[in-house]
């Protein structure tokens, strides 16, 4: 973009050099506003998990960009991020035509997605197809992911909000679930959504996995810009109006779109599932098995055997442990089922199976320091 220090409107966006894209291309929207507190101490507010590498040399953000890097199928991406992470994003977001929407304050995924959709609508029109995905997930089989996106494309262009569900490999209690219904038309891979299910207890998770009708909710969506905005304004008009106003009165600085802080200040903080998806009658779901993980906890990372020992580690007679250090030498002897993470001057030790409680631990630390 070539705008400097002024507000954004439709005519300016449409006039941008990257605004003319083929109607068949999908515009990726990458959500990068999370702080990754459950992966403390490696992930921090200044450098959250999406900008870190866990299983190789590339960060999760880099891997997400590469996942939609085929320009025969995907247009240059839009990224929504916290303003404090602008430099981290731009370090990887070097492609011409990419757009970086910066949030002055976090208002969860409903507002973040709406801002990106409004910017896309202004640039490309109501019918542009958007693929929304988090920047902190692992997908090992990218071709399987692309096939799933292709399966949902026709119904998305026809006016459905398509979500993607992961075929569960275990009765996980750390994910939400989607109950599937009948196939939509002749598209056997695309089904109706019966309901969304909150993170269940173990007994309920076992029942849902056993019935074969439930999928893990991946938080990935495919839809027309116009369809999503219609549903947002129908089901959560206060969020929709505030987020769209934040883009309409945004300030552009080079390749950055600075969302209007005043417009977002009173915007309700809500997830897109609660605000729209759980209420919409226009949903569809595509099941997929692309080797997916949301890497939302140390327990999730411990499921990757090749990454269980990372850094200067000496482990003797240890089993089923995840040990990571970014510098300090760690030596472990005769321990079982532990997570040990050393980063800088911080050390985390907890039993496997309890990493979802790291937020509770951080709250306790903050209370003691107050």
C-alpha cells in the first residue's frame, strides 16, 4: 500500500496496486493477536508463541504464511495483529500486497475477523472469498488442508459460513467440538452443523468421539466477505459496527493499517464462535485430518516425539518427559511424566496433563508480586 498518514476509505483501498485480484483467488486472513500465555515462560507478551519455533527452524507464523503461499490459489494475505507486534510481523511479511491490520487493544476474534473482512470488502468487493485461520497452529499435511479448503469452496461462494473440523484422534478435553449433521447437497465432504460444544469433561468427550459425529473445532473459516458481514450485523451488531468503524476511520502508514482506537475502545470482547457461529443458520463444516495441532499448551507440544528434548539437555533414565531450554544446561535423572521448560531466568516444572493450568500459575505469581 502506498498511503501515508491518512484515513482509509473504499476508494483509496480499491485504488491500491494490489486491489485487482482474480475472482478465483482466496484471500488468507491470518489472526496473530494472541499472547500465548499457556506456553510461558518460552512464550511472552513481547514475543508470543506464533513468532517462535517449536518443532524446527521456522516460526509458527512463518509456517502459516507458507501454507497459503501458492499465488495460483491464494492472494497476498491480510494479517491482524497486536500493534506491539508490528515489527515481528513485518520481519516475515515481506510480500508486496500483504496488509497488516494493527489492533491498539485486543477485542478477541469477533472484532479482529470483522476488521479484516471489512478491509477485504473495501479492497476486493462483497464476493471475495476469505480463508481465516490462526497463526499458531501446526498442520503437517498441507495438501490435505488444501483439499479440505477446496471441498468447502463452492458452498462458501454460494453463501455459507464454512468451518473446518478435525477428525478426533482421542477424547481430548482441551478443544471445543462441532456436531455434524447431514451432507449438503451432493457434497459429501460438506455437512450441516448441528451445534457447537464447549470443552467437555472426559466422559462427554469419550461419548462424542465414539459416536463419529463430532469433530474438534479448529477455528478455521471460509466465507464470502458479504456473507460474514451480514451475519455479524444480524447476530452481533454492536461488535460489527465498532469493528467496521475502526477500519473506516483507520490510519495508514506504509503497509500498516492502524485500527481506530476510539472505535474499538467500547467494542465488546467476544469470540467469533460466541458472537456469530453459534447463532448462524448458514453454517457448513468440512472434516479434515491434516496432522493438526493448535499447540495451545506444553502437553500438546509433548505429543511431538521429535521435539521432547530441545536445547542443552542431559536426561538419564527419564520417560515421557518434555524438556526444553533456550540456554541454561538442564540435567534430569529418573523422572517421569514431567514438563520442564527453562527460558532466560525463568523455570517451569509441572506434571504432564496439567499444562492448561499455566494461566492459573501466572495469576498466582502476579498476585504474590503485587
